[in-house]
C-alpha cells in the first residue's frame, strides 16, 4: 500500500507531458461531441417538432457522416499539418455548438454539418499526435493510447451523465451554451500546454502541402467550407443520399481492409529482410 503513490507517480513520469496536455484537450472536445449526440433526437422533436421518423433519419445520417468523414480529415491533416488541423477542428466545434444553440432549423443543419467537419479534422490529428509523442520502439506507447482513451471517455461519460440533468434544469439553448463553454476550454488548453508539445513539433507539424502558412490555412478553411456545404445537402435530404452514404461506407471499409492487408504484407516482408 505504501508503494502505491510512488507507482502512480512513476506511471505519470514514464509518459511525455504532451500526452496529458492532449488528453485534457480531447476531454473537453469529447464533452461537446457527446452532448450533441445525446441531445439531437430530443432537441429536434421538442424544439422543431420533427416527426419521429425524420428525427431518427437525421440522427442516422449525422452519425454516418461523423464516422466516415475523418478519413478525409486525416488526409487533409497529413498534408496541412496535424497541429493546424486540431486547432481548426476545436475552433469549428465551438462555432458548431453555438449554431446549434440557436432555435432555428437552418442553424440546426449548419451546426450539425460544421460539427461533422470539426470532428473529421480533430480526431485523426489527435490520434496521430499521440503516436508521434513516442519513439517507434517505446514500450510505453500502447499504454499512452490507453490513457488517452480513458481521458476521452471521461469527457463522453461526463456529458452523458449530465445531459439529462441539464435538460431538466435548463432549456436546450442554455444546455448547448454550457456545453459550448466546456468545449471552448480546449482552445486555451491548447495554447497553455503548447510548450509541452513543442519538443515534438518537428514530428507533428510536418506538412506535405507546399506554400506559406497563410496559403495552407486558406486551403484548409476552403476545404472545411466545401465539406460543410456537402454535409448540409446530405442532412437536408437524407432519403436521396442514403445510398450515397451507404456506398461511401462500403468504399471506406474496402480501403481499410486493403490498407490492413498491405500493412501485414509489409510487416511479413520486413521480418524476413531485417
């Protein structure tokens, strides 16, 4: 029992400080992520009086986009820089939650579409950055990912636990504003903890896209606007685009299977070579 505090402190010291910085940034982001997800159906039915069938179709389309577009967001982050993508994703998530707090049907679709884009930019960048905090042969890398998942799920669990109480104590407008305040903490958290990530900046901020910083930011913002407009179109007409989403999901699944097979083939080849 006397060794437990020292064991905990040794676990904390065995990981780079940047892991805890990224973990708490993701905790605040995931709080807003979960709050939007758990509130969407009741929000659309209560405030906008949507039929139950249309509400669930909207929720299904939103979640399908939420978990497929990170493939595009990861591609953009790889070419434009992971730190830039995470910062833009966190900023767009705050703007999206603010739009959702406005009792307007057009703001509902715009907010959901913008949150899809913010997730597509934030989540892949976060995972890659956590991995790049460690050397490839670092034995603490897997446990670092485990700690990252724990902090992320803390944000999910907190939002899911508090959502019902917030909805009963306040209206949806104030609930989203409270969620906005918590999600916004990811931005000052990023700037306050940037110094802990800075030693690894050479491995994190590398961007394949050539050009000045302003040009790269403009390219990312334009891509985010295009993705948002497409998401608005899909969410407004889920029946017309449900087959498109289904085909996109199948295409992404095939691409992931092919990538996994190539990775396994490369590992087998490298095993014999080295």
